[in-house]
C-alpha cells in the first residue's frame, strides 16, 4: 500500500472514539504510522478512573514483553560489534552457569534464549511476584533460582516462552557491555531514535496511565500499583507511548539504516519457531511475526498487571499499528487486526466526494449503524464492534435521496431501500432504512421511544 487516505484515518479515529464509550476499557492509545509519518496518534478514555483523568498521548504504559525486542536488538548490536556470537554457549559469558547440576544448561546458547527454544522455565517455581505477593527477583535471586532449576524440556525441541531466559540475556548484556542494561538501552537504542517517552524501567516521576484488573462481577475494575521488575526488566520492564513505539518499529524495518544492519534484522525477523495452537503466529529472535490477511507483520505483545498492549509493522509496505490499553481482559491484538482490515478494505484512494454527504451514524433500538463511503460506493456497517465491517452491506445509488441494498447477509434486507431526508443546509435529518426510521447520532446512545 503506497498511501493511506485521510478519509480512512478519520473513520478509524471516529470509530475508536465510539468504541471508547461502549467497550468497557478504561482507556487506550493508538498510533498509525507509515514512511516516517504519524498518521494517527490519539488517546481515548481515561488514564485513571477514580480521578476521571483523561488519557493523553503523553501517558506511558507498561509495555511488558515488548522489552524482549529491545533486548534482542541490544544482543544483535553486540554481535555486530564482535563481542559475542549468537551460537555462543551462555556460560562463556556467565561462567557461574558452568556450576549447574543439569548438564544441558552448559550448552544453552544465546540464540536459543532469544527464540525461546532453550527449554528454560517461564517464570520460576514461585511466580507469585506477578500477583504482587513478593518482589520480582534481583540478579542475585535470579541466579540462585536458575541454578536450582533444571531445564523443563530439552533445548531446540519446541518454542517454550521464558521470561527467566530473557532475564539471563539482560545479565549477559551487562557482563559484555560493561554497563547496566538500562544504560545500554538508553545509549544505543532510545537516544539515537529520540524516544524521549520510553524507559527500560518504571520511573516514579513520569506520567503513567493507571493499570486496571479484569472486570469483577459487578463490572468494576481494581487499579494495580506500580512496581519494579528487578532482574526481569530485560523481559518485561519497558514503559512507552504509542508514538514512540511507532518510531521504534519503523527503525526495525530492513532498509531504514537505523539500529542494526539489514543482515542482523533479517536474522531477527525470519521464522525460527511456529507458535503452537496459533497458525497465524510465528516467532523470530525477540520478535513476534503475525499474519494479518496478506500482511506479514513483526512486533510484539505485552501483558502486564493492568495493561494489554500490541504493536506491529508490516515488513513490506511499512504500515505500523500500535495499540496500548490500561486493563486486563482486553485483546489488543484484535484491535490491531481490525485497524489493518479497515485500512485494507478502504483501499488506497479517497472515496467519491459526492458520496460524503450520505455518510453518517444512526441509532435505532436494536443497534448503531453507520454508512461509509468506499472507493466503490456506499456501505452500511455496524461500528460498535471490534469487527465493524464483518457483515458490511453494499448499497447501489438509485437517485439523489435513495439507495438500494445490493449485497448483504441473507438474513438482512436484500433488495430493499435506504432513503435520506435532508435539511435546507444539507444536513441529514433522518433516514428510512429498510422500513426503519433512524436519527443521526454521535455516541449511539439509546433513544427510548416506547
């Protein structure tokens, strides 16, 4: 795709605004970028429900496992500098691993840790730090736990996700680079990209969206406190904004000239393992690979107490989509997929200007409907969904006020009419759609008529 029309971006913004009023998510920030330009950078809903604090694009989110992509980038930079090799045994750089009673640990390589194929336990034998029952392990505690824990499976047999494995990679970076993980990432990744709203760890004096639990039975959510991720910062510690992540993923594109050589980027981005039970997902080195229709994207997800985030970029046309939410129980990946689908469905050209007067959102007792101008004509969709165009209806123009339903779901109103009524200034006063009269709406609130 060479360009994304302004009409498409405006619709996505309007749709996300509507969903923010109905979707039971405290707040979310969304960025869409292409060719070095931010086409959308907006926040919706609340940063804090108790204070009714409006979410802004400057609020940071705990982006959790996105951190793994930064760690992998740092590792590849050290490989390029000749300090390490991907197939080095980890114990060459962390000699204490040579003490491990499980001899399989002695041969675990950097590449295996990056691709989650070393067989390392995911979060240790006591992962209650995720429930805030204890602190995250520091480096001394992580080393102690690793030495007391056998590999769960033999290396190179399947993808087995591991935060502890990436904690070890953070220790490796510090050992080889001679500086802290935080210092390395700031100096070699964040500062060169001018990512001023991104940090490798939580900082108390920055502006954050409050993270919330999944909904209770009474539909309420409970806020989580902030906390340090200790030695697992290289796995789950990063904090960022949607705009900064859009900058980061554009730098990861082959040919960008930023961060790494194209050879290193190809190594990171190529398929290393299939994600079991998810045919559209594969994994590289510190990168998730997601197939969205015909698009192959790279990026990462992040789940943290109170946050669900997902951000990816199309490796071919460079369309980047970032979705950051401040609540459990939200499938950020589904929102990302829907945005890509909308971009693809609307296409590369602006719709006929003559159709724009027929666009609008309307409410009736059963649902909210919207009429959108596409390059090939007018369509009716259901905007109050994360899949708004799943059952889109095509309309064929009959005259200045009338359209005919020309293609729709079999249980709908094929062949029937849509008629418009306009005020003197050209504004739509109401419509009659397949016999149902509907009034214009912005937020879709129910109008009680009985």
